[in-house]
C-alpha cells in the first residue's frame, strides 16, 4: 500500500508540474498572483474602485483608471523599482515633503501586475484613439510646450528646459511623460482635471480645442525618443505640388504684403516694421523645406520672426501651402549677389561697419561673458550650428556661409543681416549682447529668436562667429 501511494503521489506531482509549464495554466496562475498582489498590497495605499476624491482624503494616487493611464513598459519598469519617483515631494505634500518609496516587485510579478492593471483597471471615460498624433509635428510639440508654460502648468509640474529642471516640484514630474502616460488618458485628463482629482488644486486652463491638441501632444511625446514626428514637407501634398496653382494663391494672399513681383512693396508694406521680406532677392530654392513650410503654414511668430506674417495653413490648407511654396521656389532664386553667396565662392563682404539700431540687452545680460573656451572642438560645434543645425533656421541662410550677411535669404531682408566678418562692428559687441539677441531675436529686423537653443550651444555659436571677424 505504501509503495502504491508513493507512486501515485509522484505521478500527481509530475502532472501538476506539467500543468504549470503549460502557457494557459501559467497565465492563469500569474493572473491570480497579480490579483492577490493588487488587492492585498496595492490597496493598502491606492484605491482601485469608487468615485474620484480629493487627494487630501487619499493616501496615494487612485488606480481605478491606471490601465488606460500608464504605458505598459514604463509601468513594469516602475514596479520593479527602475524609475524615478514621479512625485518629487510627496503625493500628500501636506503631510510630508519627502518622496515616498514605492514597493518593488520581481520582474515576473511586475509583468503580471501590469497585465492585470491594463485589463481590469479601465476608465470608460477614456476613449481609445480619441486623439490622433500621426500628423503631429515637432513644431506643434513646441507650441504645446509653450502653452504648458503660458497657462501656469509649470507652477506645479516640472519639465526639462535647456537641460535644467524648471517649474514647481509639487505635483507629478513631466520629464519623460511621453514614456509614461497614454495619449488618450492625457487628453481626457487635460479636458477637465478635477474629474480625476477634485478639490486638489488641479487647474482648468482656458485653451482652444487646437491648443488642447498641442498640449496633449507635447506631453504624449516628451522624452519619448521612439516617437516619429510627422514631416509634412515629405507628404503626398508636396509630391503633387503645382507651381501654377501656387501662383494664383500667391496673388490672392501674398501680394498684399510682398508685392506682385515679390519686391516687398505690397499695399500693406508701408505700415509695417520690419518690412515684408523681398522674395525677389531671395534664393528660395536654396532654403530648407521645413522652414518654408513652417513659416507659411504657422506664420512668422511660430519660427521666431515677425507676427505680421500670418499663419496661412488654416486658410489655404496643406495642398495650398505645398503649391505656393512650389511657386516661390520656382520663381524666386535671388539676384547675382545671392547666387554667388550660395555658390563655390562667397560674395564680397557687406557694409563695414554696418549702421544698426539694435536694442541694447538688459544689464544682466551685458555683464555676461562667454563661459566656454575657444577650443577647436567648441568652435567646430559652433560652425555646425551656424552652417546647418541651428533651429528653426541655420544662421548661414541669412548671414551667408562666410558670415558676411549674404545668405540665400539675406538679400530680401531690411535691414540686411549682420556682417560678422566686419571687425569694426564685432569688436564693440559684448558676449552678453550677442547671447541676448540670439535667444530673443532683434525687433525691427529679420533676426529670429532661438529660444529653444541650449545655452552652451549659443556660447559655442558665439565663439565661431567671433573668429569670422577680420
């Protein structure tokens, strides 16, 4: 009898082991373990059902919508203790200013809990694919970032700006929100934050539907290197662009400022300062397509230029933008001087010294000195920015490859772009003045504002510009 029972027990154990190895049985076992962890451990601090309450009645954030809030890879990483605490103070900052340490699970349990959360903790108010980001551009993300700042969101939430943390660390950090938060949940939360945390200091911003789209897109892509921004200048609209149709659009909309022949002498021009660009003196075919698209579709202000240039995208549509750009690139190729500046040989240097009434920078900027040394590496980095990489437009497009103010766009701007090769002009310009102008633009000129450029990039650019003077 004893030997029979022993053999039976062995067979039962073997059969149970086989069941454990079967995918369906293992999955069910993991799900049961995950449910146990959630109900016995997570609910010690978090709620997983019920109506939204003020944070001052809670111990930790509610999880009843966590399945549509968090992206699974981030959630698994967080549950295994591999992510920074998203509350830099404490969720209940009224009780403690020290961040709470979260329970860490094994990789297997974290995977199972993440699956349980994604399946069971779902908020029906969050509609799948409520926002479409397939045509979301990098410039639109910049608009969203600016709205996030302008509407005081950084009063509580920190973001990265110029390599630094800015804003109040009172609520969730947004350093890598694109890796953490689902786009549809962001949209629903942004539509009315008190729906999720009433009476908790959450702010309802007065933004348009388009502004809501921009802010949501910004948060849904911030820090997510895998997201591919849409590049409309590579779309089917541009493959079908027609210069003849574009010529009609130019006459209907652009002539009123830029003139019938692109001479900058349209009827509105006499009252504008700075003056409209003289397209006839610009080598439009030499300009980057992304810049031309952004300035036509989103307007001058969007690329750091004059607000007098309207945003035409909503008026003439994507195909209209593609057509009018085709017309300008076909029609306006600059004069002989511009052609020489963008060719093998640089055109002769411009006026030296140049008469200019550039506004003086605030005193705190004038006291600034370049903190970087003029090493070959720093100058080379500055050259790369000047010639190709500066955004929204490489400096050489206006100032020329040689820095003499005769780039593809230079001939069409009044006053002419700064001639950096002129030592008589450059010797009197303080580092801080140059820094301030690069960051903020120059009122009354065609100089763009490079607000998104990092400080160290600006200083490297200044090092390069300095060595152009002769």
